[in-house]
């Protein structure tokens, strides 16, 4: 149970007696994100740090953890929108507290990027992970070019990105994409966060700064490159076909133009 709580748009946060903050996104069932939602997450984590939190559980209401951007609801993002989105993602990667993502259902596309921005991921065997960008006809974003190889290795990352295939929780655990499996990912994520909160908080922050320095320092340059590639490929016929096929739930027919 939370001893205190706050809300930032569609994101709520509560802090328990063990110094564990639960940051929850409320856009069920798929929890598609935009700059407002991600800003809410960043603000909630900041609130938790100011309130004495030592670790964060990042979770979501509904069937899925996060499906990234909703391409079916809007036109392709404008460059300014992607700049804002990835700027906020950088703040999340550089957050002051260790974050454990509780991945129920699916983490797809940018939603996988959001899960990878956390320090740890806890999932169920039934959870699904996919970097499906190539199946939509464009390239990866949210710093996945940096964060995915960091946890699964270059070859696994290359395979996941170029095939766009979905993997289940057991395979995700085997390649390091998630850290623990449990039928109740949120409860297991809370257990891990409680373990983290039981360690010396200054030591934990120092350890994270050291081990995450390459990701934090390289993130801005990487998302700039990713954004350029995404915007270029969004002008292609293959991107239009990829989105249309996804909306129609049919295999895409790419032509290479």
C-alpha cells in the first residue's frame, strides 16, 4: 500500500513504507504513449526521488505494458514531435532512481524502448516483446539502437530488429531481455524493487551512474540519428504499406521503395 501519492496527467505514483515508488500509466488497454504520457512518467519518477523513494516500479493499467506510438490514430509524427518525445526519453534514461519495468502483455516498438529505458524488466511467460519497426517499414527509435544491444548483445539485437519477430517471456529471459519471470510481473517487480531499496541508496546511485554512463552519454546522439532515419523512411511507400498492413492485420508486401 502506498503511504503517499500524486498524479501527473495519465500517470500516478505512490510511495510505500519500503521507499518503493509505483509509477503507473493509465491508458488501457495498449497504453500508447506520446510526449505528455512520457513527461508524466519522468515527473512521477522525479516526485518519487524528492519524496524519499529509492527504487521505482514502472507499470501500466490494462492488458499491455505499452505498444509505443499509435500510428493508427494519427498521421506520421512531425519532426518536432519526435524531438520532444526523444528528449523526454533521454530524461527517463538519466533518471535518478533505479527502475524496474513490470511487463504484462506486450512491449512493442517504442513500448519496448520504454521498457529498455528501465534498469530491469520483469515479465510473465505469456509476455511478448517485439522491435517491430522493420515490419512497419521504418527503423528503430527511443534509443533502442543503444539499449537493446546493451542487454541482449549485438547479434540478438540485430536479429530482433531486422526480423521484427515477437518473442515470449521465456526466450526474453534466456537472452537477457528480461531479468525475472513470474505469473504476476507487478508483484515480482515490486519484490525486486524492494531488494534494491534495501541497499545503501547513495551506493546504488553511484553504481548505476558508473554502469549506465555509456548509455546515458550516448543516448542523445543515438536518438538524433534514429530520428533522422525514421523521418527519411516515413516518406517511403514501404512505410505506408507497413502501417496499412499492420492496421489490416495482414502480412506486408514491401517493394523496396
